[in-house]
C-alpha cells in the first residue's frame, strides 16, 4: 500500500500534520507501507526533518492509494479514485462544503472522515480534542490574568511546545477564584491536564456552590448537573438526549459563584442554552472570563457572539449593549473563543493525533478491519453516497 501525507492547502494555513517524522520512520520500519510526504514550507516539521528519518519527500502524490490530510482538500486538488482521510465538515450538511462532497462523488473518491472513526461502542477514536482542551484551558488562564491584572502569560502560539506552556503556568498568581469546567470527553480531559499541572484544587459540586476557599479551586460538571426536567420529574441522561425540549438549564446557580468558565461540553441542537443574554445581565452572573472551547456561535453560551482567532484571541461581550466592548472594562465579559486551538501547539497536537492513528486506525487500514471501523466511516465511494450516509442525499443534490 502506498500512503501519501498531504500538504495542507486550505486557507488560513494549518501547520499540523497526520504523522511526525519519527512516526513516519516507525511506519516505514515496522510495516510494508510505502510512505510519501508531500513537500511543504508551512508544516510544523520541515521537509529536512522528514528526510533525516528516511522519509521520501515528493511533490506528486498521484501514485498513492491512500491520502491523509487534516483540513479539507481544495476541490481543484482532489485526485480521482483515491481513498482520502481528513476532516471533511460535510456530515452536518455544512453549506460551504457541499461542492466538496459533490466533487468527491464525481471523482469516485472514497472519503473517510476522522469524525466518523468509532469503535463498536460508538466512541470516537481520533481527534484533536485533547489539545483543544489543553490550549483552551491555558488561554482561559492567560485571559483571566489579563482581565484581573494579576499576572501575564506568554501566548501559546509563541511557546515552543507543551514544555514551555507548562513553564509559563508557573507564573500563575491566583487568589480565591472559582473555575468551572463543563464536559466529560477529550476536550474536558485536556482542560484537566492543565488545571492539575497548575496544582489548582478540584472540589465537589456542593462545596463549589456553597463554600468559600482560601485558594483557587475548580469544579467539573456534566450535562445532568445543569439540566433538569421542567415538570420536576426524574432527570435522566438518556431521557434528556431523547427529549431535550422537556428540560431547562440550572446553570445560573454555578454562574453565581464562578469567576472563570471553561466550556468543554458537546452541545446538541434543541438542548436548553446554558445561559442566555438576559442571564448575563443578571446581578447573579459573576463570570468574568469565558474560555469557550466548544465555540457554538449565538448558542448555548450566550456571550460567545463570534469565534476569535489565534492572532486576536480575546474580545469583550457587553451584556447591556449585547455587542463587543473592551474586555478589560468592569462588567464586560472577556471571551476567548478560538475555534482552531490545537493549531497553537501544532507539533504536540500532531504527535498526539499520529499516535492515536497508528494505534487505533492503521492496523485496520493495512490488515483486516474486523469491526468495520474504516468502512463505517466512508461517506462516499463508487461515485455515490454509502448507505449509512443516504441522509446527505438532498444536501448532495443541492437542495
């Protein structure tokens, strides 16, 4: 099998890659794969680093059977009759990528979306969520330092990897802040890594809501900690997933005592908002900084009115004008809502992603795919949608 590592060509440029040079070397030495890396002057690992590991650097990948990238491949660069792996952003019928799906179908491409690679328990196997959480938590603490004036941290994008990020965290000067995390997956686990490294104490929900502390503390909550049935009946997770319209948010009891909120939850359409714009105007809303890793615009975290960028990661939300304002002003919520956080630590996040691919996906790609992990993630092949993705038919047809 010939596998090619694509150069990232979507704008703005993405420095991440599926496999690091050392991972490529391991694949070459331990499998029968013939591996090629497309030359790039953007990638976080230079062509020379790959060459030093004995990896073939090429311009043309047309002889490869399988092509691996991170972001969407521009339509004009797609090669017919290949198997592609990347984040296609088509499975939610994203309008901006309809032409991409149409082109892949027309070119007889087998499209494998990383988001769809799941085990037999329907748990995702690949993603950059862990590093979204790591960088998001760091950026949240950085933003809090600027908002409070208590300390200054170096931007993650300027750090030489995870090691320097951890060195910067030694500069933290927190007092008695309460930090709240939502979520129970990869993102939230990444957040925990940063807070635990910073030796911030974790406390129970009860203590977070009812006690004062002489040090900074954090609390992690999940879906059923801030959603209850409107009719007062038993609140159950599976009932909530099936009938979100029968629930209401109780998030404000946490917002009343929280200084820094880090969102790492997954939000499903139709679920109650965590807090509304009206809630932010309440005297009970104490949150000063929101690190919205989930970044659903005009959605469940009402202060997130747009995504922000790595170059300009923070903006202010004025709850009374409902518009942007100077985030350093009193009463204005500082919002960090960068939607491509892992790009700030491209080497570390690439290494993490590549390790998971080698451990969980590669054996199924080059051997027997017993659990149909790859076949279940194929959106289209043989110039048509696969049966599992028939729901995309109208989208594909432009309706």
